[in-house]
């Protein structure tokens, strides 16, 4: 099994992944090339394109409840998104090398069933499964589940967990993952399962796991988050961490901080890959690419969506405001939640102040301010310029690679794979062929040692 940093004459090797586009302002729904968000052919096209580009993995997000805005389904949510692991099992049959990553919530699931589903996916795909571990600190989502609530930000369990000692959503996720790994480790290589006995703050498991040890031993674990607790969880437990740090300087600071935490958990720098989510806009010239990028952002943030984004921050009904006019001169009402089903902004006053400062400094309207603040880090330019900039980020230790989030389904990766990937290969910083069969081998991660 491959270990350590991939190197070549070109320098550090770049890791690439793709995320299926979905909620909020990512997808340009009105584009005539935009297709179904539930038809299997959409997922198949994107996955096959990612595999043609020799990507490490394909990531599916998760939505456990349709979000609402003022009592109605939020316009920018996806109605009818399939369950991720079910879909990835189908994609395993039409791909041969690509890693298959599902987002599964550690707040509203149980370790045994989740461990079983991922071990099954790892077997069926020949060792290509990954689990993006997320939490959900909102009771609105919890209404779809038996417990009818969740762990709040202060760590107070709600619903049937109220009698247990307190813990934050991250502490629950950490124990959830620990329990899943104990279940995976209960099967030795080529042996029979031993008993699993786990008594913890959140979970009690006594029994035997029903799925033999899978090709990767443990599916690859992905995690996202930027708080100190999130970073420590990533350093202690994750194989890949997703981030949105958008500049070279911010990326290098995050990279150094998280990688610097690994040693105290007995881990090496290459045991964790840091991969920011990005968009890419290509053009035959720099000017053409910038023009296309501006057009995409205008289509992603309509006047109506700009007001919705503002209401989400301000916590007030702002439908009377002109999206082409200035920001409201009133302060946010942080106790109000006009959009339900997403993580609340932790400091609305501070965020609104930043929005105002930018708006005043650049003379931006509401819509222009939303466009400025909701845009992901983007690489915009000719294919050669984009390839060079991606390489610069990785060689400068601002990232180990990138998760591309296209703005179109299903053809949003086509241009990147056709025009940027060959240039990265020419630079010697990106694979020309897969050299292993598992996702761990693609990422250069060590095979987990059996701890039965």
C-alpha cells in the first residue's frame, strides 16, 4: 500500500476530487445545459468524467430535510436528492477506480448501521469507499427523526439523550467514529468476528459486527469545519479535511495549523490531506474567463436570491428592500431564523459589519455584496494559468489538492478534465494513470493497522 508524500520531478503531487453540485448558489439552474439532480445519468456522467480525469474521489452531499424560508421550501434547495450510499453503490458498478464518498450525519444515525453500510460499499467497490462525517446542530432537521432534536451548540443533549452527560455535536461525532472503527476492527484479516463492547457517553454497543473486514480496512474518513474543535477532530481522526479558505495566505495558515496538530496524535503530515472546495472558470483569454465568471455569478445570485441571503444573515423580513440598492441600515436580529434547516451564523452582528464595510468601500449594492461574499475561492483564467495557480497553491503548502464544485450538472467538469488535467500532467504534478486500486492508494494513505 502506498504511503508518504507522492513526489516527482515536478514537485508535490496534486490530489483532485469532485463534488456533485447542489444547494444554495452553486448550481446555475436556469442554464439550458443544466439537467436533472436525481436522474442516475447525471451522476454517472459526472463520475465517469472525474474518473477520466484520474480524480481521487467523487463526493455526494447530504440533506436530511428540505430547508424552509418563511414557511415554504427554500428556492435554492434540491427537491428529490437520492440517498448517497444507495447512489454510490450504483456508481460502483459503472466506475473502476474512482473513490466514492458519501456524506452521512453523525447526529441522526447510529454507529453500527453506518459502519455496516460503509463496509458494504467498500466491499462492493473494491476498496473505494469514503465517509464524509458531518454533524447537524439544529432541531429543525431533528424533527424528521425519532429523537426529535439534536445536540445544541452549548453541548446540551435534547430529546431522549437529555439524561446522558453533555457533549457537543463534535464530541458525539468523535465517539461515533471511534465506535465505527471498533466495529470494523472486530474482524481480523481473513478471520471471524470477535465481540464488540463499547460503553461511552453517547453509545452502548455489545455484539458482533456482521460484515467482514473490507479492502481498505477502514473506509477513508473525510471531515470539514474550521473551529478549534473541528481542527482537532480532523487532526486526530480524519484522512481528508475539506476547507473553504480562499486565499493563498489563509490556506497556508490553515494548512500549517492543522498539520501542526498531527504529531500530538501520533500522526505524520502525510496522514491527512487538506483539500479546499473550489470552482474553476476557463476561457481562451484571461479577459474572456473573467467575463464568463462574472456572468456565472450573476446567474447564481438572482435579485430574489440576494434578498434571501440577506434575510438569512439579518434574521428579518427584508422583502421590501431593493436588491440593487444599499444594505439595510438596521442591525441584524440574531434570535430570528427565517431560513430553517441550515447551521445558523454564529455572530450575525460581526458578519453584517464586514458586509457593510465592504459594501461602503466598493460602493456595492445588496446583490453585488452577496455575490462578493458568497463566492467560493475560484481559479479563473486560461487553462495554462489555472494549472499554474493550482500547482502554486500545492507547492506552497496552502493545500494538498482541491475538491472541484462545478456550476453545471452534469457537464460541469468536462472542460477542466479536457484542458487543465493534461497541463498538470505535463508539469509532472498529477498522475497519468491510477497506480493502485483503492482510494487509500490514490491518496497515498497508510493502510490502517488492525486493532482487534
